[in-house]
């Protein structure tokens, strides 16, 4: 179940809550900047929805704070402010919607798509990082073999492959063993 913080006055809280599809969400309400900040820090939130009609004009500040804490954030703003504030809030990673044309389902869908894309990019990054680490180990082991035994790069690579096959271990494990032996 996803936890959603709704930062709005009581009447708007109920309106915003009704915009969500039924089920799957646990709602928490905050009515002030201080209360919102505490809940952003204290709870594991999936989403923060901030109503721009908060007293004192603090909605923008709360939305930016929530986004900076890696919480997906939606700021609901009046039509007359939407054009200007959308541009500003985009650089902070805050989604801006207008209450008259709010399509929460579309925004939630965009957030879900973004999370999937980020997860895939992170997986790709981890694979590339692992590959880079393995290449670094291989290069270091080959350099040590070349220095100690006068092997060429090709001979050192063949030696590592043979060692890996003989010991039934991966090439990077064989390289790590060589590094440990020769360092």
C-alpha cells in the first residue's frame, strides 16, 4: 500500500483524497508547513500532494522540500499561476496540475512510468559498474603478471583464462587471486 501525504486544509483534503482511485493508498494529512516537514521526514512516503491554497503561501516551499527528500510530489495550483509555476517547479522535480483540469490518474501513471524507467536505468548502471570493476581487476592482474613475468597483455590474459578454467572460477575471481598473490 502506498502512503500519500496530502498537505491541504481540511475541506480540500477530502476533495483531493476523492481524486485517487479507491484502494491501494493510505492517506496522511498535514495542514501546516511544520507538520508537513515532520511527516515528510518521519514517514516512508510514496507521494506528496500539496495544495497551493495553503495559508501563508508555503505550498511551493513544501513541494520543493518533499521533492528534495526523494518523494514524488504533485503541486495543485490555480489556473492563473500554472504556466509560470510549472516551469519553475519542473527543475525541482515537482509535477504541477490545475484543480479545474486535474487528471490525477495521468500524473500517477507518469510517476509509475518514471519509476520503471529509473529502475531499468539503475539496473543497467549496476551491470555496467560490475563490468567496469571486472575490467579493472583484469587489467590490474595483467599488469602485475607482465611486470613480474615479462608477459605480453595477450599472454597474461591467456594465463588468467587458464587459471580460471583450472580452478573452475570466474575470470574476475582468477584476476583477484593473482592480485592478492602478487601485491
